[in-house]
C-alpha cells in the first residue's frame, strides 16, 4: 500500500512527464512555456516529497521564476506569425526528429533496464552527506538573512528587464508594434 508521500511523489512525477511532453509536442510557444512552468513546479513538488525543501525553493525561485521570465521575454520579442511560416518541414528535418526520438527512447529503455537491475546502487547516508546537508542549511540561512537585500534587488532588476523588453517590442519598428 502506498503512503500519502509516495502517492504524491508518483502523481507529481506523472504530471511532470505529461507537462514535459506538452513542452515538446505543443506547436504554440506560449503553451510550451506554460507546460515548462508546470514541469518546473511539479519538480519542486517532487523535491518537497523527498524532504529537500531548499532545493524545492531554489527550483521555484530560479527556474520557475527567473528562467520562465526570460523565456517569456524572448518569446515576446519574436514575431511568432513569421516564425511559424519559416518552420522547417523538409525531409532532413523529419529524419532529425525521428533520430532524436529514437535516441530519447533508447535512453529511456536503458534507464528502465538499470532501474530494475539487481544492484540499484543506493547507499545509506554517510557522515559526509550529513555534513553536506548542514552546509546547505547554513548557506540558505546566510542567503536569506545577510544577503536578503541583494536577493530582492536581483528580483527587482529582473522585473525591470521584463518591462523594458515589453516596451522595446511595442515601439515603432518593433516586432509587436501596432501597424
């Protein structure tokens, strides 16, 4: 019988896989960005189920926050209608896509093979691992106490960059300018 923590782990893993597939299969880049955000949030949830709260917080702040802002800003600077017209549909592109899918399937099969092998390679925590966890705890304490202003200043800077990118894309001659 699964515990609630194990159930949440497997459910979040399934959500992560579905959203990851949505990133790849979605034709609209905005939807791909939404699926990517869903994948990142689900991964943070997986870290929470593994009691890795600091890594889950960093996952949300850095990846789901800052990296997604960067992706959305880049998408806003492109003329998506023009980009869809230039999408490659040739024979070479199809061969590359099929080869990439084959490599991905091979990697997945190798992972499944090693997951069910006789020696999974898991070892109990050593005293060195416990010291590393304590170091991570100390790092997070210093980051969110002594360097809190710098941390928040970077967030404000990223917000200003996003507003600047929107402004530049809307000016005359920009990719999203009103014509």
